[in-house]
C-alpha cells in the first residue's frame, strides 16, 4: 500500500493503518523527543501521547501543507518543548544530582584514560568558581533557559546573563592557560 493510501485510511480511523504508521515513525519520533527532553522513559511516554494526539487530529493533516512525517514531527517537537517548560520537568531537574557536571572533578584518575583529555578539562573546571560551574551546568547541560536559571538561583535575569558571560570568559582563559 502506498503512503498516501495508508494516510487516507488512517484519516478514516483505520486502526491497522494507524499501526503501520506507528511502526514506520515511532522510533524516529521518540528519538527526536529524547534529544529534547533527555530522558528516554519520558520521551517514550510523550511519543505515545503524540500518536494519540495524531490519531485524534487525523482529519487536520493536509498533504498540501507538507509531508505526513513532518506534521507528526512538529507535533512531537511542540510536545517535547511543552514538557521542558512544564513545572514537573523543572522540579525533576532540580532534583538531579549536581554530579552531572561537577563529577568530572572528582572522578578517579584511572577513569581519565577513557576520556579524550579529562585531565585538562578538570584543570579548566577546577579554576572556576562554584557559582560558575552551577550556572554552566544549568544553561548548557540541563537545558535551562536564562529565565529558568534566574528563578532557580533567585537572581535577576540580567545577573544570569552577566555571570554567564563572565564564566564563559573565565573558561576560555582557563583553556588558553592549560
């Protein structure tokens, strides 16, 4: 069956067509969602929600406006971004261990053999102030926006921006020195 026919059957609420489309696209859609939310289990849940939404809104798909996969992908992307902005996701991020980024400094030297140059990285990070490490982790490794970081750290957004600029500048200096 051609894709156009499959989509047409899907829009007529054919469950077999839905199953085939799910098989065709679910892995890729889950992968995109996981890239955004960085939590495989949550990405799978969101992916299932996306396909339910696609099923419920099948009549809204218009082939003249783009490919079917692109339509699903946009719904998935929006759902993943909504998840990042949700209060439950923000609470979950607050509960993450700070070892995510800072742990590099505390890892035993024998673990360094696996890494490209973790000794140099440790030196660069070791010279940063704790507030810089915390801010860099939030903005670059946990996906916080500057506004999110402002709220969590309870400092003005302008201070977050200035501190980020200063911390990155210090990190660059550390890179040049090591």
